[in-house]
């Protein structure tokens, strides 16, 4: 009998999207490099996958050069090796990206996550539920499949990916929906926090979740907090200088909050870009 747990699995972190809904933050850095709790979304996704397999690939398109530089610096620090697939001349979508990696996958099952989603789910339940003949989807707070579910991660057996084509296509359209209609898709419910960081409001919300787990502000050791400054429930990036008040906000690396400033529910990405997400964004 073919036990799924006995089958070799690889991890793929999807990171090629433009992240246009995150504008203007995506104009400062590629969406996968936007930090949650001072750690890039991409790094958080890779770390979650590395808990289950040492074979990890990342697909790139938008912001590829900057992300490649980031991955090289990360590899130098933690000695992790990530296989990289750069898609040219166009992004291939979530299914096309996997097809483009078929020679590397080489008959193994696939654990796939999105680099632009933040989650605390360790994926243990998903991996324990994998079936060699069925697609498994880990969904946020539901066990019912549909087009609007928040997909935390998915396991795709080799038999479901080997015939994919490296053309722009999505997993929902060519794998998940078909498997569901054929009765060979299982949905595993995740009750843990999950945020698809699609908009500035979503991005801020994910950071506030991260702060909540710590129980206090997340302040990089290299940041400077003046004696008169007030920081509460916020994320302060490397090299930032805080002289004023920061509440429920995110301050990116090397940004300054002046003595007369009060950030409340805001994101400071550059001296020119300080956002207060609107209710529509959230």
C-alpha cells in the first residue's frame, strides 16, 4: 500500500506575483520582501516549508533581481539552499509555475504555499492528512471547498502535476477545481491566524497579529528609541529612529519618526510614503 507519508515531498513557495493591490508599498520593495514582524514574508514562508522538506524552490518574476539578492544574503547567513525558477518573459501563474519546475520536482509530491500570505499554521495537520491519490488543501476556518476560501497551503501528488503545462494558469482552475469535481480533493481546516496580505490594510493586520503573539512591540535591536518616544503595539524595523509616538503601526527599516509626529494605525515605508489604511483596505 502506498502511504503518503512514505513518499518524498518538495516545497514550492510561489513568489512571482506583482502585488499590485499592495500599492504603494510594492513600489518600495517586492511584495514577498515586505516584512511581518521584521521578517520578510518570503523568509517566513520558506521557513514553514523547511520544517517538512529540505528541497525547496521559489518561483520569481516581478522584482526577481531584488529577491535573488535577498535570497543570496539569506543563504550566506543561514546556509540554506533554495532552488530558484525565474519566469521569463511573463509570469506563469500558480499552476504554470509548478509546471515550469517539473524537471526539478522529478516525480515527487509538492507542498505549495504563497509567499504573500502570512500564517502561523505549522502545516503539520496538512502533511498528516496527505493522500497519495488525492489533492489536499489546507483552508482558513473552513472545510468546504470553494473559489473564495483562504488557501493556507496545499499538497499535490505527482500524478496531479506531471501533466501541467508551463503557460499562465492557476491552481484553482486546473487542479483544485477539477480534483473537487472528480471527488478527489480533501479540505483540512486551519483555525490558526491567516492573512492574505493583498492590501496595505491586510499587511498592517498581519503585523498586528505578529505583535499580539509577542505581547508587546517588536523592535529591532538596531533601532533607536529616544527617551521621550512612546512605542505601543507596533513593529519597528532595523535602524529606525523613533523620537515621537508610534501606536499600532509599522515603521520600516531606517525610517525616522520625528519628535512632533504621532503614528497611529499607520505604515511608514519611506520618508514620502506613510499610509493609514482605509476601512476599504482592511
